[in-house]
């Protein structure tokens, strides 16, 4: 009875919210490039999100910052709303599936409870995954930055202008890692005539990594001067980032060793049981 009441209330409420959200937001578009797939269900979440200010809620403010690091700061308010709507839609689908499964079996309240629990776990996991993806992107950018700076120093020392050097590095790379994706965007902006200082500044904002911001600031300050001052600034940045890359490698090694600790403990217990069991049986 509880499952049936939940099912009826759940669907009536979802249907009502869908109509409200669809009326106010008839042209919601989910960006599939960002991994959003459940756009047709977004009006349900939008009906609630339209009535609150996500920028005034600390949790959503933090989420917005992380999503800006992943997808860039352009249209970040819409991206944040779409991300929340995606997770709400996924939660609703999982809850609906297990509710129907429960009703088909009796209803079975155990299946219903497991389904709701799973829906909550998936919902929480998807938010936590943003933190992990953001950290991974930051580490990848920090790891690739020293190589980029070394190439940049070589080209500038060889007589290339800063702008042409960046374009050549971006266009000659086939890497799909975050830094080179942003560099390709930067190169296209420069080729289309955007001012160098504005393009570099927006590049730093898209990356949202401290080392890239320092690079952008240093380049903007020394760009007009050129010559030895620019080369010295790039060399200093390259040295600093190589040291930072060593620290990142050390941190990753420590994390890998800590992750191996549990499997090693499990293997030790299994081996101990195998060795001790025959002795115990002989006693």
C-alpha cells in the first residue's frame, strides 16, 4: 500500500512540476558535449530551480565553481542548472524504475527500499564525481604545463613571436588533454583576430588553475616589452612548473601506494588462512 501511494503521489507531483517547468522554459537544451543526456526531463527540476537563487546557496556556489573549472565560465549559471536537473532526472528515473519493479512483485517493499537507496547513492555520487573530475583536470593541466612552457621558450628563443609560438604548439599537438584543448581554443581565437591580451586572459579563466593564471599574468606584463625580459620570465615559470610537476608525481605515487594497502592486507589475510588452516586441522 505504501509503495502504491508513493507511486501515485510521485507521478502526479512529477507531472505537475513538468508542466510548470515546461511552460516557463519551453526551449531547454541539454549540452551532450558536457555529458547531459536527459534534457526532456529537465522541466521537472527547472520548476523548482526557477523559484530559488542557486547563487545564494553555498553548496550550489561551490558546485558552480567546480563546473566552471570543468566546462568554462561561459554560461556557467545555465550549465549549473542543467547539471542539477540532470542529476534530479536520473534520480527520478531510478526511483520510478524500482517503484514499478516493486509493484510488479507484490508490491515488494524490500525492492522499493533498495531502489530508493540506490537512487540516493547515485545522486550523491554524481555530485562527488564533479570534485574528482575537477581535481583530475587540474592535475593534468599542471602536469602538461611544464612541457608547453619548455616548447614555448624554445620557439620564442628561435625568433618566433609569442602569438605564433602558441598557435604552432596548439596546432601541432594531437593531444586531447585539457590544457591542449584550451590551447587550441586560444589558437583559434588568435587566428580569428582577437587581441592577444584578451585571449590569454580568457584562456586563464577557462583553465582556472593558479599556475596558468600566473603564466597569463606574466605574459601580459612582459608581452609588450619582449626580448630578454619575456624570455627570462618564461624560463622562470618553466623551472617553477617542473618543480611543481615533481610534487604532483610524488603525491600521485603516495596515493597509489595507499590504495594498494587494502588489497595487500586482503592478500595477507588469505595467505595466512591458507598457511594456518592445515596446522589447525592437524591439531
